[in-house]
């Protein structure tokens, strides 16, 4: 095993009474947590507009004794709740996401993520109090994960914004989870792709499309040229790279040469080094289209989402727990999707498992079928099992000095293995 993993790691475990406290608390809270999840599911809100979720979640945590800060760190729908026991203990962080997708609601199951984060926090708090364990539990409500837009507040990526504003600074470890389709009763500790959103505006000149088209500069031609160039670029891309985008415009009509066109693109790669290279290749397509058509071009890029750097010690503890106690299986499958929690994993030891919920055929994330799946009793049961596993993993961090040292050592080893140099364009936020 790697040098940071103790040979007797599995022989040590949480006090059985602590385990019973966590499981009993979550069993007792089950109905309340289910109601919270369904409330959020039935009130889908886009990123940075999660007012209803903000209000019901902060009220829930306040009711359970947490000190709550609403509209946290200058973000209207972000919030922070914390509870401390004793002095000198470690700080466990938890994330709850709240946002939904346009038109299809909670098709990424963030109602389950929101509920699970709250469940972890309350269960850990109860165990700290009941067993006089020194420590602090901090839960963040993080807005704006799903849809990145140059029109969105601060450009999306609530966790990246909160990282830059110091929200994670006092945390020793941070945890969250995410639902997905997959084999029943399974969870996964694989990585996700790094991603960069790009917003490209072409500006040309209108003219009568029949009477004097030569007087116009066609911005739509520029957008189509860039789109086709990127489609050709895909032939030379590595199998794990992804590029996808759309063309938009305003006040278009067939008899007027369009003077505006916009491309919204996302580039994805398995790591931030490949992402930087991919983005530069895509930008050349954007600039070439402007040159060919005579249009002006403006390219905006907001916060990049980095790949998940899963902490292996936290992953093993969680995996052992859910396999041994909750009749689940653990695999190492990753995802081609992206999350701003990846940025968190570059800054501190963190863990973000995915877990399967039952779905209809072809009913993966970001489909109406997944929206329906995210409100089922079966999905809730799966989420509660994962919530218990993460709560127990978090308590191991707070109560076991040697275990925490192993977690930290694993993070440092991973940090050394990463390519940590920032690209000159500043697109990636990391070490």
C-alpha cells in the first residue's frame, strides 16, 4: 500500500456507540429529510436564484441548533451553518447544492444533495454532543453549479467563488455526494472531468440580404464557421476530451445580414493540463472565424471547474463503511461530467462519491426521467445510506488523530503528483 496508508487502518474503527448515534439520528430524521428533499424538488430554481431552497434549508438547520449565516459571502442564495463542541477540535465541512436545470427541474438530483448535506451535518452534530467529541461541523449551501453563463451572477460556479472568498479556509476536510444512474445499491469514487465555459460574441454589420449583401458583415457566418472548425477539430482530439456548444443570436431574420451571433461552449478534459491545451485550440477556431468573415470577436471565460482529486483514505473509509453496514457495493468508475467541487479537492482533503438511484431506461442525469427518479422513495433510501456513510467518515476525521494524519498525508502525496503550475491565462484556480 502507499506509504500514507497505515497497515492497521482497518483494525481501528469508530466507537460502536458513536455509530449507533449517527444511524439512530438519521433514522429518526428520515421523514423530515424526505419532506425537505421533496420541497426543494417541487420548487426548482436556477443557479443563483435558489431563494426558496436557501430559506427552507437555513430554517431547518436553525431549528436543529445551528448558527446560520444567510446570504453568505456576498452571494444572495449562499448560506453557512455551523455547530461547535469543545475547543481545539478539527473542522468538518459539508456541501449542499440546490440549483436545478432550465425546463427540466431537478434533473441532476440536487434536491438529494441538499438533503444529504443537511442530514450529515445534523447527525454529526448530534454525535459530537452525545459523546463529547471536540470539533466543528460546517455546512455550506453553494449556489450556481449546473449552468454557467456570462449573464449569471459572477459567472457561475458558486464553490469557486466561495473558495476565493475564504469560505473553506477553516475546514480540515470537506464532503458531499451526487446521485447518478447505475447498478443498484452501488457507489463510486472515480474522478470527473475538468471543464471550461467559453462565451463568444461575434459583431458584424447589418445589410439588406437581397439588395446589398456586400455591404454587410455576417456574424452568423462567423459563428457557423467556428462551429464547423470545432467539429473538424474533434477528429484530432483524444478520446477523453469533450467539446460541445450552441449558436444563439438576437433579432435575426432571413432578409437581414445578421450583425450579431453568440457561441456558448464547454470544453472538458480529464485533467486541467489537457484542458488548458484544449481551450487554446478551440480559441484559435474562434479567432480564425472572425478573421475569415471580418467580424469582431470577444471571448469571455469564467471560472473553470477542475477534475475531482478524490482523497483515497476518505474514499476507502467510506467504501468500507457502506459495504459492511449498508449492503452496498463500491466501484471506481468516473464521470465525463464536471463539478465545481473539483476545485475544492485541489485546496483541501475532500471526497465526493457518486451513488446510483433507480431510473427509467436511458434516464441519466439531465433528462426528464432523472427528474422523476430524484423524487422517488427508492432514491431517498439510497441517499440516506450514503449520508450515513459520509457522516461516519466525517466523524472518523474529527475523532481519530491518526486517521486524520493519514488523510492529510494522502492529500500532500496527491498534491506533489499533480501538475500544479497555473496557466498564464488564469483560467484554472488551484495551487
